C-alpha cells in the first residue's frame, strides 16, 4: 500500500516553491520552483502560472495540498472573478500616507492595537484599500471580493476562476495581517474594512480553523486552509516556547510563539495569529539578505567573497556603520528613508570594512527588532536562524554576538513550503494536532561568553540611527 503524500506551496514575493512530502514522516520526496515577476505589484495570474509550472506533474499525484503565501497583498476581484488591477504587494510603500491617515481616524495607535492587535503600516491590506479607494476609485467601485495572495491560490486550486466561484477562504494566520480581523476575538472588523475602503463592503473570505479543509482540487486532492508565509515557517520549524525565529529573506522577520494575543501600541510588533490556534507576535524589516546582495554587487564580487572580506575586518568595523534602509524601512517606520554609511574615515574606507558593516547593519537592525518583541513579554532563549542568508557561517556568528543568545541554524530547506505541507498532512489526518515531523540542525553557536563586543556594536548602530532624527 502506497504512503500518502502532501504538497506544500510557498508563494513568495520572488518565486513559487513546491515541496512534496511523505505525510507521516515529513521527508521531502520532490521539490520544484518557478519565478515570479519582480516589483511591488503583480498580476495574480502570474502566481497561478508559476504554481502550475512548479507543480506540474506533482500536484496531480498528492493526497492533499496547502498554500502559504506572502502576507498583506491586496487581491481585488470584480463580480466575475477577474482582478480589477494588479495586486499591491506587502513591500509597496505608496500606502504609507494612507496608513497614517487610518491610524489618526480611529483615534491613534492604541485604538488599532486594541481592535486588531496591530497598528497599520504601509504593508497592511487595510492601508492598501484606502490607497485604492483614493487613487483608483473606479477600480475600488468594481471590487466585489478581497483576497490575500494565499487565498487567491487556494481559490484557484479549488477551481476558482472567471465564471467559476467557489467560496473564498482564508485562515487566521493570514487574516491577522489585514488590519480588519481581530486575533483576540477571531472576528472580522467590518467597521475597519469600511473605514479603510471608504464605506465599500466587498465579500471577505471565510476564516477556516487551522486543520479545516477548504475543499478539493478538480483532481480530488484535499486543499487545506493554507496560511501566511511566517505562520507557515513557524509550522515548518515546529516552533516552541523560548524560540525566536530570525528569517533572512528578501525581508527580515523576527517572530515567536505566544499563547495569548499581543497589542503593541508602538506599532513595531504585529499581533498576528499563527497556523495552530495560538499567536505569532512578529516584527518585520524590509531589508535583510538584499543588503548583502547589494553590497556584493557594489564591490563586484559574489557572496562567498563578501563573507571572506567581512571576516578580515574586526567586529564593529572600526566604527563603520551601515544603516541598511535600502528600500525604505518598516521597522523602524521609515518608509521613505535611504541607506547610509556612518563613520567613514581613511582607515575604514576599505572593502573589508564595508563588507563587515553590511553584515552587522543587517543583523543589528533585526536585533533591535527582537528587543521590541521581547518588550511585549516574549521569552527569548534561543534564536532559530533561517532564510537564504542563514547559510553563512559568519551570519550565525555575528547573530549570536548581537542577539546575545545561542543561535541554532536548522537544516536549510524551504520552511514556508514545508509548513504548508505539514498543514496539509494535518488536514488529511483529521488529528487534533499537526503530525510530529523531526527537525534537523546543521549548526549551533553558543551565546557569547563576553557580551561586551556585541553591546558595543549595537550602541554604535543606535547612535548612527538616532542621527536620522536630528
């Protein structure tokens, strides 16, 4: 008798990744990927085309499938199921002013934190709805249904398309990033939807329970609820108490498991739900691995050479600091900022020092984000380092220094897709908890015996950052 298999899809900003796993053990038996178009907006059809390409020959043979997708993105469909415009992605900052307006209109940050656990920033769906209503009112008027990227792909997997309209669904993890769903109550705040969309009331997806199925594919595979990318990564990692995940992809995220919802009025910590029925307080930065990519390109070298160069400079790069706001920044909330170098002197104007400053700037920004997470009561005892840049030994060593915690680097794999696959296996099994899939570690870095160096690097980073406010 053949073993059941499940597929997990990671539909990220840059690409679509598909993994096929043994439903019982979590062993990855197949994987594939296909690129997405670049930019801060994209036609939803491009995501579906990439999923069909990456999943060709795989999705027809599995017993269940789930999609984890980039959060916040606005997919607006008309009454015929056609997009009214290209989707606005999480990293599109044109909605920054709209977010500020919405915060003021409800009565300030505390009012939003109390309502939905998060204070809207440019990334949030509710801010993108306000931008659409104000700048493209004809498209807003034609909007009949609002989805998130993972909702759209889940809908398409179930046969949704123009002229075919299965009920749209979502999950609590992704819904918690919209700005109009409350993790604390588990309900949509349609008053906030109307506030964001200037009184319009489009259809919203039904929020499924963590192990609930959305339906089936035309080929008969069970389609699980799916979730947002960060909740998918947490599920793939088997995140536990005391674990703090630092993800170094296009964006940088820092998140942790929590048993109760959070409500941070500073706006730094998003009070998300997770994909298991618990909560996932999260801090996001716009700039992470791209900082290393851009620095390597500037120096005309590859990433391996960049790491070698950075290792030649002393910790702290003799005072050279890179503020890594190359695409604006979400945390701190500086959507229109630019990156900057501080501490340039004859002795620091060297490729090795710039390389070191790039690593330290990227990680110091995330360490500051971690401090904000811990200020909400998160118990941080270990850092789990994932994402493309986590494969660098130097990144793990600097992370332990700057976070002041032991660092574990799990075996490199597509944890968002793996989490989606685990969710699919959970829905397929009908069990009360997700299947126990073993975790594998490739490196462990102890907490620094002497934290003074890390504190010094963090202090010079803060000094450079504070110069932006004066």
